[in-house]
C-alpha cells in the first residue's frame, strides 16, 4: 500500500546508505540485575543525524553513555570510524557529549569553557585564541565571551556546550535530551539552529529524546527504543508511515488500532466488515490475528458514500464527537463493526455497554484539515462512510521483541 | 512574610508567644553562653590591660599558643590532603567494604577525646602495642608529634565529612564532560573537581583548625603537659588555673576565645563569598 507512495524527499535520499561513522553491535547492559539494553545494534552514517527515541527507561541514555565511554557494556562492541573503541577510555574516543544539564564548568568564563579542550591538550595560546574566536562566532556568542555560564540563558549555555566539544574536532557528537530543559518556543528555534549547524560542520550526531516531534524534525533517521530493545530504525517517513510494531505506531504520533483476522483473498476481517488489504495482508497466513493500524489523518470521510478511487473502504459509522483543535478538526467516529451476532459460544469482540444503540461498535479518531472540514461540514450524530488512504497490518504483538524467538 | 504576620495579628490579636518565647530564649542564652564568655573578657581587663599583656607575654604562655597553632596547622594540612584523597576515592569508586571504611573514618567523632588519647597511648606509648618496638629516641608519645597525631585522630572526621558531602552532591556530568573532552583524571581533578571544592576545603580546614586548637582531652594524655615543651594553650589554661594563677590562665583563654570568634565569623559570613568567587 504505502511503499510506492513514499515521498522522494532529499532527506530520504541522503540517508539511503551512508558509510558508517559509528556503529554499535549487540549491546547489552544490566544494572543491578535489571536488563536495560538487550542486543541493540545500529549504524550512524557519515554526517548523519540519528535520533534515539524512547520513553524514559528505554535505555537510550545508557546507549549514549556506552558510546561516549562513560559506561561499559556487558556485551557488544562500539566502533567509531571502523575502530573498535569498546575498551578505549572516554578521553581517547574523541566523542563530544552535550549533556542535558550542559555541564559547563561553572567557574570558567565562556571562552575558557570553549578553550578547555585545547588547553588540556597543551596547544599554544595563540592557536587557542584563534580557534575559540572562530567557534564563538560560529555559535554567535562573541559578545558573551567574558561571562560565566550562570549569566547565560539556557539556549546560550547549550551553544557554549556545543562550541566546547567542537573545539577538539570530535568524530561524533552526542546530544543527551538537548532541549529538555528549555521552554517550547525556544526549543523549536534551537533545534532548527542545531540542525543547520550540523549540516555546516558535517559531524555525525546522535540525539536522544522522548519527544516524537523533535525526533521527526532532527533526525535523518530515527531509532525507536522500548525497554532496551530496538523496535525500528528508519527515516522519519519510514518510521511514521510504515511502523513495524504497534509500539512504534502509537509512540510516534496518533494511531487507530483495530483487532482483526486475516481472511482469504488478502483481506482483513474486522468484525462484520472486511478490508481489501493487498500486499499488507499477504505477509500473514490466513486466520492469523492481526492489528489494522492507521493514522487519524489517513481516514477519508464521506457523507454520500462516494469514496475516492485510491481509498480502501473501511466501514460506516456515526460521528460521535467533534472537536476543533486549531490546525485541524478531530472527529470521533463509531464504526459499525459488531453488527454481526456472535456465533454460539463465541466471545463478543468488543464489550457492549448499557446503552447499546449508542455504544455499539468501535470508536476511531479521524482528523480533517481545515479546507476539507469546511467543504463538507459534519455534525455530531451524522452517518458517514470511512475509507483509508493508507494503513498497516501488523502482527498482534505490540513489541518487536515478542515476535521472533526472543519472547520473555 | 510580613503580610502573613499581620494577617495573623488580625485574626488572633496580640500574640504572646513572640515576646515571651523570645524573652525565654534570651534568658536561657544569657547564663549558658553569653555571660561565661563575657566574664573572660571582663575578668581579663579588670586589673588593667598592662597586667593582661604581661600575663600573655609570659614565655610559657607564648610557647603554649605557638605550639597549639603549629600542631593544629600540621593537623589541618594533613586533614585537607588526605581528607580530599579519602573523599575522592570513597565517592568516586564503588567497592566491597566502602561503607565500612566511611563508618570507620567517621567513628572518632563519637569517641570521647580522653578515650582517644588513652587509645593512642596504649598503641604508641613506650610499652604500647607498636611503641614497644620503637627505639627510645624515636618515641613519639609526649612529644609535639603526639599532639599532632591526637589532633588528626580527633578532627579528621570533620574535614572528611565536609569534603565527602560536597563530593557526593557534585554534578558528576562536569567530570564526565571533562573526560570526554579529553582530560586525564588528574587534569579533570585539577581543573574541574578542585575548583568546585574550594568552599568545602576552606570550611574543612577551618573546622579542623578551630577544633584542634582547643583540643584538650586527648592532648593532655599524649602530650605529657610539660610547660615550655609539650604544653598547648588549653593545657596551659588548665595548669595555670590549678596553680591558682587565674590571671595567666585568663590571658590565654581570651586569645583562644577571640581566635574561635574569628574563625566562626569567617565560616558564618564569608563562606558564600568564597563559594561564589
């Protein structure tokens, strides 16, 4: 369904198959008997920005600390530019970390902080001054050079931290929740600035975040982590449009999930209706329990029953709620999926509550952009037909780790 | 604050807890702390500054004060250097028995100083467990070294405690950042860790010094209390008082008291200033 539609964006092309600047393979780590990483492997390409996305406790910070040399893995190797650095101390790895707290040295001025890497390397004073000068220009902090970190704003401190790592020409930059401590508006501006800066200096970067919007905007590729497992890695388009697990689908953006069964003829049966699923269904055997996953914005709604040609009919439903949420309109539509009477002895697919005429069926969330919402206004209680512009059929396991042999 | 106070007044009217409570506190403080201290100064100057000065300038008095300052100074240097080492090792590495070491180091705070002095005698004395193997001319008990040893024993936990608490609350990412930037352990310690410890080092040193200069219980046992040789200032006060020379004792007491005031005020008022520097 979707692969043909992947937009040929410049980002996608760039991240196609870059040579690995850094890679980790088979990383595992436990803290006090608790597994925080389980067999994690990925590459970061030359000049690429990879985002590790995961909730807190997913192990993303541990990966970053292992790459930096601040933590030893129990198993697995770390390579930077082809060199195995697993047993190399942090100071010899040439990796720059921008800590969430920035970790600027509080008693050094901005220029002393930036020049620290050159000072401890014993570089001559002149060279140090010139380098610091050019770095302060790069991050637009020349005016603040004599100030102490505590006299700067959060964004400025972060730029000092970046300049401080760039001073010794790191082979890789690691950003630990770089925007966590900043307020929302500055955050958006800063991540664009950092993105532009990274393009200029062409150093591979690894970001850590729990913010999906940040991940989509910053990353050439995104690696989604959950409980120490790598769920999926791919370009933002791939991960968002073609999630491989239910966890990825729900963690990155909103998703509707409907439980179904693969039926003959590459169809997915959802209660009373069947959806033509084509190649998506072909990946499963008949009778297998699956989940139909689709984004709210991929649902088309029609009052007349006429549907666009390239849209897979799903079911009829009733508009139950309507909210105006700024840029778009959000509808809750209750699908007529369980009109079919259950066979004798068969458990009902969905709980039916005390008000059957209203509660029958499954609610799905639909979002419509302003022009569409204005062209065909809908009222609560109106009956509509729904079709899907794109969707995924996923195995009925939320996590990648539950699929293969690695069931815990 | 003031709004809350005036609101309370409005609700409850006159609040007797404030004048009575405050009065009681001051009445308690007066005989317990203020009057005894005041009496040293009142007595010291009662027979004129000239006789006070003469009492202070007695050779044994000057020697006692000097000995106290010098032994306390060496104890302070030892405490800062090894306190830093101990706190660094114990806060930066985890190993079996770490807690046991921390408890052991801190133990002398809870031991009566007379017991500490006695214990040192039993170990280092001429017939002590180690002392019996030391030749006559290298005996350390009843020498100024014994005073330093006793001072260290009694005051090390103070310096260690101050340094350890700062080490443990320090933002570890500073040291980690320094390491990833390429600094060696020593460079990180010198450029990053030590500057953050400046306030703690000053505090630890002053606490040690203030405690050591007034140390009595352990020094009276290990020093031998020989006037002009191993008699520290507190021992001098005690000895002169026993001999009935109250004026001589008082002169040294005034100096020690002033000294403590100075250190205390510095700790109280100047610490923020050092920290901020």
